[in-house]
C-alpha cells in the first residue's frame, strides 16, 4: 500500500457506494485508517475478485469481509471515482459523439437486439434511447431535471454503472414516463427495503435485462413486485441455482432468459405455471432432463401452457425420452437444442435431427431452421422404417406392448398417417463395400479469406486422423490444431462437427459433394 498525499473528500455515505478504479468496478466496504500506515483508506470489494489481494484483513485485523477470499483491497480515495449524476453523464457522452451514439444498435442479450434509426432533430428532448453503458452514473442529479431534459426516452441502458441500489435506479426511471426497456446488466444493486413502494418508477417497464448482476432467484422474486407490467426478463450469468414459484409476481412475463446459470433441474418446473410465458431460454444451465409427470406419453401437459419457443443449447441432454417429454408441451413450435449429446444409433447428426422432427409433431422450427413439409415427411417415414422391426416384435397393431408405446409415443399416429411399414422396408440394407468408394470433397477455409478451396477425392473408409495428416502436408498447420466441420447441400445452413480423429468419413455420413470447413487455432 503506497502513500498518496492528496486526500480528496470522501462522501459521508461512502460505505456501500459503488466506485470505479482503473476501469474496474468495486463496492466500498470500509472507510478509515489502516495502521501502521497514515491517512485515509477505502476498503473495497472488487466485482472481479482476481483484481483483489485479500479478504478485507490487514496484519491480523479484519476491517471488512468479502464474498471471495481474495476479493478485497485497500485503495487511497484519490485513486477512485464515485461517479457523476445521470444528466452530467448524458451531457458528457452525447455532446462528444452524438452521431455515433444515436445510431447504435442496442443489445439486450446474446440473442436479442433493438434497433433505433437515426434521429434528425439532435436534441436531448428528442432522444428515444439513452445508452450509458460503462458510464459512471451514480444517481439522478437535481430533482425533476431528468423529466425536463430527456422526457421521451423509451430505452435506457445503464450497464456497468456506479448505481448502488434500486432506490437510485428508481429515482432516475420515475422521471421517464415513456420508459419501456431497461438494461441494468453488470451492476451490483442493493435490494430495496420496500419493493412495492418503487412500483410507480417502473410501471410501464416491459423489457428488463439483469445479466451478470450476481443475483439469486429469491432476490429476483423479491424485486419482482416493482415490475408489474414486465414481459421480457433476461437474467443470464447470475447465481441462479434453485428456482421458486413466482407467487403473484411476473404474471405478465412472456419471455424469460435463464441461460448460463447453474440450475438445479428439478426446480425448472416451478416456473411452469407462468400463464403467458412464450419464450424460455435454458441454454448452458447443465440441464439433463425435464419431466412432465402430470401427462402420460403421447398426451399434453398442463405445464407451460403458452410456451412456444424453448432453447436448450449446450446442455447435458443425452436421452431420447427427454424429447418425448418435450412433445407433451401443448404450444411448442420452436426448439433449439444444439450442443447436446443426442445421438442416433448410426451416430449420424442428420439422423438425430430427423428423430427430433419425427418425435415432435408440432415443431415448425428446429435449431433456427424452418422444417419444410418434405423434411417432415422424410423424417417421419424414415422413423417408421427405423423402428418397424421393433414395432412388429412388440406386437404390431394388434397387441402393442406398453413399453414400445412409452418409447415411441407418436408411432401409432404416424402409422395412421402413412400406413404400416412394408415387410420389405424393414430389412436392413446389406452394407456394401465402401473400401473403393471415392468421395469428392471440397475443403474450405472460413477464417482465411485469401486461401483458395481445395478439392480432393478421398476413400469413404479414410479416418479423420489421416485427413488431418493430408491437410498438415498441404497447410503446414499441425494436425492437433485443426478443427473440422462439414456442411451438406441437403441441409443448407447446418454445420456438423467432426469431433473424433479415429472415426471414418463414412461414420459421419459425409457424401460425395459435401464441403469440409477447416479452421485452426
């Protein structure tokens, strides 16, 4: 701890306030002396614990506590900024670079963007949006001035500011009568002592983003009475583990983004009663199963009655019965479940996609691609053939076993739609000799725009390791650094991973005319 002779004035209410220091954000936990040094110190807890040095103690004395054992530091007051009020921040930012700010896109999550067009009349009064991301806003400023200065703001971005509590946020928003969207990500806000008293400040709010705010679900529910009209809540990357049922709050919610939170999966159903919820994002939450025990296989659940759009990307879903459970959702038409280990018996990603389409009869969009009528027909006919032998062994039409019906809830309705599979169709085709079959493959290099594509004829039985060896000789890039994927003209827009060096091109169902994308680190 060095000594700084300049001692700027420290606010009386400094403890609990947010500060900026060398571009990092922190909360003041202590103001006072730290013997044996002289002068005043601020004990701060960093948002980024890697910036800290200790847990708030010095030479055996505990001055404050931190969540993280090395999340704290002592800094001189001269090193920190306590920030400026909202209006000062608006004037500083918008007068410096109004052209750029006024035409920005506004991102509310990794998947959503709001756009504002350019504004002809360049005055604060005409601003429909105010974007103060990473600005050091600490409060509203003089009473009533926000209402006079920026009265038409519909979208307000206060990401990563120095606001310390919800009361400070409310003091700003209660002066913005037209406010509909609020971005508060990367803040650390003390919870309000009386949330319902702040309700008026957020009464028109429809969209709220609270990503990376270190919040738990009970804390979010505690704040929820403040947002009576909220339709879209985005809480990515928080400390949300166990969900609880929202009692009397969040009832107008249409979209909920819980991605990148370590959820306890059994608790997901506690939000199933939200009556208007249409979009739910559970990507990167560690989810491996979801069950709707109120409904038998093939029938509809009463849970998530309005849910149309479900994102389950990059989770641990490996079992096909989970897909049969999803088929119970009465309104589901859009599903995204990339990056799960749902594998078909032949190991081909295309077959896995077909199984998803066949098992989910109402689905219109899968992994951002609209399902065409011919895709659905092909998937459902293949599904009938794929499990036809099993169906016959299970008793066929006459006395079908319960076990088969549980595993394939849609099978009978597909037979009603297309007819029972013919005996000839059930015989598995004999594997023909692929040793001599050559595939014409086009190698492209998406990260190297100047490199021309390379076309090669390779045996279908060639293992990926040897393909990488060939590419090493052509590119002089070590095989270990190469990452391969492929695309097919039959599934435009979908990129399939080639993730094992010991499998053959045939295993991945790479066909003549397919394109292999080559990237390296």
